[in-house]
């Protein structure tokens, strides 16, 4: 294993660990039916709630700011008004007039204390008679707040008067300082106002939360009832657009499959398969998006070795895909039935057909721009290889495929595809291209010849540790009757380094064609149809012989 591969493996392990918590939380949410059902309402109501909270916060904060400013402006206006009146009495040492002015100030703004000092800081007049003719003591603590209209505003703590907002105004006569006006207002007024506004905001916040929860509960009830009605209607449904449902034939982790007849007004009839997203996933937008992407991508692919997509239908908020019905078995079912390796001629025929379909999808170009779409299946596995009773071989399930034009739905630390068929670059979190599909096809080739699994993992971390380094045994070690040239083809598919792997599925297809010619193998659809009829003659879907 090279240094770069070791570094990539280490980084992937670290990514797995660091994203573990996020994946656990997000995975829980994605699997939560309430969250999936109400994802859109939650986003809308949550957005509205945030706007309401933000506006409420701004309104309350502005109201608190306005109150504080009014509080300061009133005191500053009173200070400037009083300063105009007392300059002359202070100069004349008119104690009576100065005390009257202090009394008027007390009536206006009710200060904690108020005093008029001479130029040396001695109290000439004061709201406290015992402070007369004494020096005005400095506060224990003080903090400058602002200066308004020539008045200095500070937050002060006096031993005698406690905490206050102090306002001081220097008094001048002919530009000579003759004294100072100073008074303090109880700071509790501002604190109480701030507390009051905070309580108002908390009340608005509480009411908005209650309304938010009530809306969600009501919406959830409505959506549950709607979903129940739609599910009941679907269970009783016989038609999906022009398609007449006959019976349910399969169910996977994401969707279920129905056999249906397409019937036209002119009497034309064709059997199709209807794929429907499972009810509990119908409200999950990620699964719905993946389901729609499968239909959109696969519909662009018209090839005999790819399952055809005919239509995408949405009825009662449920999505359906009308697709080609392949009457047969998938390769996993065939291998489970055989319990041993398949013959060389059959294996070569199957892999050659699949490589043909892969090359077509890999090299498909946009019909309008002519640029390559670079479609990568990313889930090549026996379950997605369909074999019909007529001898057809088809690739299905483009649900997690990736085209160049498509946004990626892969999150950090998330591995796409069935774990036992992943390429080294997939498990190392590197960019995935069409060679990942070739590697997966090589795994399938090895397994159908030997009848044994190449990889067996219990979790993603084990796959990350094993796939980039594990030496895959030569197919001839498990099956000695195979020619060396066949083993070489499989080994080239399974090269760990992409530069040593087949560069295109066409190269693989051509090598298989040359090998079939070299071995004089003429195996075709009719032979495969005979094989399927012989192995599954008791299957209810198998067509009668003759």
C-alpha cells in the first residue's frame, strides 16, 4: 500500500470518526417519520418564528434604548437649565437662591443627591444640609458613560448614596470656571426598565414558541390524516394513470414493485413494472429526489442491456416510475439457486452483455449539447443485474447513479453502493468515475465463476481497512479449469490502481469477445433462455415451454 493510499485511508478513518456524531443525529432525523412528514412546514414555520423573534428583539431593544435615552436627556436638560440660573447666584454667593434651585431640581427629577460646588470643590448648596461647606467626596467606583450637551454622565458608587447615574456640569462666568453642578439619579430606574423590557421579550418568545408548537401539531395532524387517506386510496387503487395494477411482485428498502398493464384506447397493451416509493419514505425529500433522479437518468438511456424507463407519474403526492418489466430473476437469486460457480460460456455471455450496457451509459452524451454525461452507476451488484426467461441481460436501479450534471447527494463519511462491491477509490473517499463500475463488475465476474464471495464485511470501517489492501485470490486458485487469459481479464478488472484497470467498459467487452472467439464459444440468448427455463421451471413467473 503506497504512502498516498495510507494517508487517504487515515484521512477517511478520521472523517468517519469526526462525522460519526453528525451522521448519527442526521440519520436519526432522516429516519424519524415526524421530521420527514413535517420537514417543509418546520422550515417555513421555523423561518417565520425566527423573523418574529428577531423583530421582537429589535423592537424591545429599541424601546429599552429609547427609554434610556429619554432618561438621560431629561436629566441633561434639567442640568443645563439649572446651570443657566445659578451662575450669577453662585458668583454672588447667594446661598438662598442656590438652595431654591436645588429644591426645584428635586421636584423635577427627584435626584438621590444634588449639590453645587465652588471652584475649589467645596459644597455651597446641597440637598443634604450636613454636606454644606464640606468637600464633595470622590465616588468609590465610577465609569464614564457619555457626554451630552456639555454634561458629563458617569455611573458612580458613593459610600453614602450608593449606585447612581451621576450628572456633572461645569459652571463658567466670562469663560472662567466658578463651580460645578452635580447630581445623581437612582440607577435602579434603568435596571428596572431593562428587566421589564427583558420580561416583555421573554413573554413574546414564550408565546411565539407555544404558537409554533401548536401550528406544528395541527399541521402534523393534517398531514397524517392526509397521508392516511392517500395510502388508503392507493391500497384501493387499480389504475395509476394509464397503467392497470395487477399485483405486487417485489419490495426493497426504498420502493415496492407492481406488475401492471399499459392499456391504450386503441387496444394496444403492454406489461410493465410500476415502481412506487414506500409510504414511510414518501415525505422524505431526499429519497423522493433520489427516486426522481433514477427515473430522469435512466430515461435518457435507451439500450437493450439497460432496463427502460417509460414514465414518471405523481398521483396524490406519491411518485411512480413506469418501467420495463423483466420477467426473470436477478443474478443474486440465480447464484443462490446454483450454490456453485456458473459455466465459463454463461459467465462470459453475462459479463459481456453487462459491459456493453455499462459502456453505453458511461459514454452517453447529452442529446442537446453533445457533451458526455459521464453517468456512473455506483451500485453494480448481482441484485441489480436482471436475467429474463427470454435470455435478456439488463442493468437496473440507477437510484444512486451520478452524472456530471447532477448534484451529489453524498455526505462526508457516507459510502454509496453495496459495500462488498465497492472499489478502493470509493472506500477511500476519492472521486468516483466509470472505473468503479468496472471494478464492481470484476467482483461479480469472480464470484459467478467461483460461487464464492470475494469480500464479506460487517460494517463500513472494516471495508475501508480491507478493500484497498486485501489481495484478491487468482480465480484459478479456486477453479483450476479456467484458462489463464480469462483469469488475466478478471485480474485487470480488479486492479487496485485505476491506471492498471480497464480504462473503459468497451475494452473489457472487446477482450471478452476475443476470448469467446478464441475458445469458440457461441453461447447466446437462446442458450440463456434454456438455462433459465431449466433452473426455474417450477417458478410461477416462468413461461411454459414450447
